């Protein structure tokens, strides 16, 4: 490859085409792009460096597989390990079974305690609510039915909350005191409220005592359904409540 020259006024000059020196190679003129060639060399050097770095990284990764002479056997071994992991997942079901049995054992251990708690709560309810009916001055003074008859009808409206007996109306709303606005009514006031709202209250409230052969007993109305006290006492609580709801009145 020879630089093409020309002589002008006895001075030799290099022939330039488009700002590029012209060389002659094999009888053919070629304009040499020095800038482009340099850029290409730089690019190729960068690509070569990238290839070298990737090769070095691949070599480093392959070191972890040194000693593996049968890739197919290695793949099969990995599949076996995967199956072992699945077996562990299956064994996890055993863990859940053991946990369930442990919880059941704890429940069985504390079952007597829970039952005792429930019994005490039931006793507390019986004392608080049942005792309130038995001791009620409102029942003694205003109702023509005994306390157990009143309890059979209205007990479902009472609960024990915070150690106190509170009443709820037929819509499940807490009954508030008229004497102490903003505070729950006590047992007597709640019972009075419930009796006032009872559709057949005239059958259970005490009336005037009348005399004469055709006079009804206190609290009884003409044509009212009558049940003997002994018969009423022999009935289960639910049937007592049903009799009361039907309008039955007690007779000696």
C-alpha cells in the first residue's frame, strides 16, 4: 500500500480526496479514512474486552461444576432433590396433624375448667335473675301471678352484665332508667317497663277484690283462662311461659 503523490512546482504533495489521503494498492486507489479507522479500532477493542470479561465470568461459574463428568446424571440428581423437597411438603401435613392433636389435648385438659366456669356463670345468672324475681316487690305488690310465673314469661329479657341484672326490650334494646336518665334501669324498673309493654298485662296485674258468688278472684277477669297452681307448678318452664302467653291465670 503506497501513498499516492503528485509534484507541483517541483514540490511533492500527497494526493487528498475528500480530506483523506489516497493510497494505491494493487493498482487501485483507496482514500484512507484515518478517523473512521480509529473509531472502528476503538469499537473492536471494546467488543473484545466485553467478550473477554464474559468468558472470564463463564469460566468462574463453570468452576462450580468441576468434577461433573456426566451432565445427564447431574440433572437426574437435581430432579431427585426436587422430589425430596416435595416429600418435605407432604410431611408438613404431619406437622399440622401434631398441632391439631396438641390443641385437642389442651382443650381436653381444660375442659373441666371451662365446664366449671360455665356452671358458675349459670349459677350466677340463676342467683341474680332468678333471685331478683323471687325477691321482687313489684311482683308482690302489682302482679296477680307468682314470681315463678312472671319469671317464666319475662326471664328471657334479662342478662347479667358487669355483675348487674339489666333488662332488654322485645327489640333487644337496653332498657334505660326513667329515674336516672342515661343509666340502665335496675331489675324492678325494667320489669315494670316490660309488664307495661306486655299485650295481656290486664290479665296479670292485680285488680280490685270483688265479693259475691260470681266474683272472680283477685287479678282474674270474667272469661279468663284458668289453670290451677298445682298444675302450673308441675309444668316445665317453657310450658309455663306458653300458658302465660296464652293468657292463662292461676287459681288456687
